C-alpha cells in the first residue's frame, strides 16, 4: 500500500496550505529539474544569450578582477606578517651593527657538523661547511667549539655565540 499521498495530505494540512497545494505529489518525484514540464512532453528551450554576451563577459572580468584583488591583498598581508616576523627574529637574535651571524647551536659529529645560525634580517638558518648565507657569508669550517666564516673576500672570522640578555 502506498501511504505517500496520505502522509503528503497530513503534512500539507498541518502547515495550513491551500487545497490546490494539498494535491498528491507527482508519481515521478525524482524527475530532474529542467526535465519534462507538462504532459505534452515539452522541455524548456535553450535561452539565447548572445544579446547578453557583453554583459556576461563584463561580469566574468569583474569577478576575476575581484578574485585577483583578494589574492593580492592576502599576499600583501602575508608579506607584512613575514616582515614583522623577520624583525622580531632580528630583535631576538640581537642583531649587531655589522650584520654578523650569531651561532645559536652546534650539532652533529666530525664531518657532518652543522650550526644553527641567527642571520640578522633573515632569521635562523641551519648550515654546514661550504654553505652560503645571506649577505654574502660563507661557512668555511665548523668544529666542536667554533664556526669560522668569511664574508665576501674578507679574512676568516670566528662567529660569536648568541647569548640571551
């Protein structure tokens, strides 16, 4: 027994709908939107959008421009956050006047030693012998106590260890 018409009628009465709306639902309720519109089998004709193509294209351009603007704004916000983070790292790292990197820690053994360095204006970098750092610094040697580096063609320099204030 199909109880769908009875449930439909009870539901429409409960909502106080008109008698026309209380009619039983169509037998094929799963029919897709845009399918048959009447008993004669008529379907909606495809609309002719050619007269409106210029407006549609203009709307698409405006939407694309709005999305690009949003992306540029997000990028600018991220760049600002990065600049603030770099400034904070530089402040934490105790930037010297010369921009000399500071040794934060040493780790590894023998030929695989590495150093974590605070590079003023760039943040913390992990580097091994032969690595090139920002501001034209090059790590020459890392041993158990020191990091020797060279900036450009200048002489070797022992990088200072970072000490919190």
